[in-house]
């Protein structure tokens, strides 16, 4: 029996209307535009208004992905949402988005893998499609980190933004050349204390703010992402020169540049949005994919490598032929 391939047929995204520049943050915080730019590459971030919840933004991104694929709600039989900032503990954000889209059948669930959530979601969707469990899957990353930041902590609050991105994936029985080629996901709970949210429903006495040891996370990111991209290429007997585009998780320009160099890619083969979006966690890769597909950089036939590392630690990579 041959297994269907998971092809990305549509990409969509949503960014809140409100833009907050580095200069605006520097008015209330002991920081500066030049520090943020030089250390991270970030110049601004989008911050959600009250109505722009994780569900609202995720549903908007999903609608745009379905439109791009020329598909309606009846084509969707599974929704996987990567988020660590859901509106409610339950129902899952995926089920809320299912309701918002008017999808009335199939299944929907959330994945919690912090900034690696989209790679995890894609990996699960691909495995379920190959197994024949579903044929039209929305994988959505939607995050509202502005609600879990300590806005007095300059070491973290300048780094993140809000937004959502989505892909619509169809099972493809005929064209084995296109689609998700492989995914590789990892976790190592020994490093849970270098990037986490302090408390939640079970620990309401805690601050419920994001805490990060930036230097340690940086160190792990460079090493583990290098391993994840090497693993993706080796598993498929491919080399650096086969890659058309790197679409990395957008945490820090310096990490992204290090990965591009390691892969011997020209700077114009690396999709960058961190300058305008900051770090939108699980939403950052589909947001960047949407930008590069819509502006015509990523074309049918191109080989795209995605990679991410986040709290957990969790990390992973995927190779996709568009
Ligand atoms: O998406 C999940 C994965 N996350 C990441 O991959 C993030 C990885 N880490 C990073 O991107 C970087 O470590 C940061 C951008 C978070 C920090 O950059 P850094 O070059 O590692 O700076 P640092 O933390 O070593 O801090 C250097 C200095 C410190 O001052 P002292 O101790 O040298 O006097 C900080 O207090 O910069 C200070 N600092 C700031 N100064 C102005 C920290 N934040 C700020 C700020 N404005 N916003």
C-alpha cells in the first residue's frame, strides 16, 4: 500500500493591527531601539487588542489558508492548533476555531510545544495523513504572548509579539514529488528551567509570566537546530545545495543568520520576519511561510526547510516540497 503525501495547498496569516515600535517600548522601559536591534534584529511587534484572541487570530489565518487553497469548511476533517497561549484551558483552541469556521465534522485538538509547536503540529498532521486518518488538515499556530509577558522585564518583553499563521494540507495520492518529505521532532525536559511560564491553572500563586535565561536558550538553539537541519538532510540523502529556502522560527536574527551560514545559503534564501513581527512563538513559521508564498518567493517545486526550538526544550525540523 502506498501512503498519501501531505501537500501544503494554502497558507494564511493574521497580524493584529496595533504595531508597537522599539522606541515606544523605550519610553517606559530601560531599553533602547539600538540595543533591541543589535541583539535581536527586532524593530517592532504587533500587539493584540482585546478582541484579537488566539481563537480569533487563528480562525482568521485559517480562513485565509482555506481561501488560498480554494477550499471550503467541508474540505476540513482535522484541525491541529499549536499554541501555549489559549483563550481557555478547555475546550481546545482548535475546537473553538472549528466552531468559528463552521466545520461540523472531523476532530480538533491543541498541541503544546511552545515555539516548536508548528513543527510538532505539522509532524502529527503528516503522520495522520499518511496513516489514512484524515485528508484535509488545518495546522495553525496562534499566539498572544503579550498576555504572558512581564512588561517590567526588559530581558523578555521586548522579544515577543502576537499573531497567527495557518496551512491547509491535503492528502495527495498521485504526486509523490510534492509535500512534506520528512519531519524530525525532539524534546529534552532536563532544560525546562531555562524557558518557561511561571505557573498556570495548577499553580495560581505564581506570576504566570514568561521567564527565560536568554544566553542558555541561545546556546542550545544554535547547537540543537544545527543537529535538526543536518538530520533532515541526511535522512533524505540531500545536501545544502538542494535547499531553496530556509524558513526558520523567528526568535533572534543572530540565530537565524548562524543557521543560514551553516547551511551555506545566500542571505536572500532565508525568510526573515523577526524584524517586523518579533518572536510570535508557534505562529512565526506559518507567518513567514505566508509572506514568502504570497510575495512569490516560494514557488511550486521549491524545497523549503523549516526549523524551530522552544521551551521544554522542544525542537525540530521539516523538509517540504511546495
Ligand atoms: O523562541 C524561543 C527561543 N528563544 C530564543 O531563541 C532566544 C534566545 N536568546 C536570545 O535571543 C538572546 O540571549 C537575548 C536577545 C534574549 C539576549 O541577548 P544577549 O546578547 O544574550 O544578552 P544578555 O542576556 O547576555 O544581556 C546582555 C546585557 C545585560 O546587561 P549586563 O548584565 O551585561 O549589564 C542585560 O541586563 O543586556 C542587558 N539587557 C538589556 N539592555 C537593554 C537585557 N535586555 C535588555 C534590553 N535593553 N531590552
